[in-house]
C-alpha cells in the first residue's frame, strides 16, 4: 500500500517490483489480489507493457482510512492515550486531551472495535 500511496500514477506489478526489488513479483501479485478482495485497491486499467496485457493498480482508500480499518479502535485508543500521558509534561493538559480522545472514540465507536 505504501508504494501505491507514494505515487500519483497507477502501477503494474512490474513497476511495483522495480520500486521494491527485494520482493518477488509473485508475492506482489498475491498481496495485490488480497488487497483487491478487501477493496483497498482497484484496477485502473489494463494496458500493454512489453507485448503483454498488464493491470495497473491504484489505492481505493486513503492511508488514514486503511490504518483505521486495520487497527481496532480499542487498541488505537490505548495507543493514543498512552502516548499523550507519557509525552506530556503538563498533566492537566494531558488529562484534557485524553478525555477528548476518549470522547471521540466513544462517539465514533461504530467504525470498528
């Protein structure tokens, strides 16, 4: 997904392979198949590259939406509140931020748990 998000162009398996050369085309194809099934990406078009028909892929979801759907909200809520409490020197302000985060997650609990 990072590779697809990093460019404004739709990419083929071969083009993705050039950007992440340590990953085989077979592995890339398997990952793309799973992402297609999850509707995280889509086939933009089929074009001819080196006399072969090739699909090009684009992300269907933003990076933020993707991670929100992958990380359960209860875990994300803990991560955010722990980060605030450990990185804030002002405890009153930290508690206020934590309450805002908790209220946000409580009001948006239908996204995922």
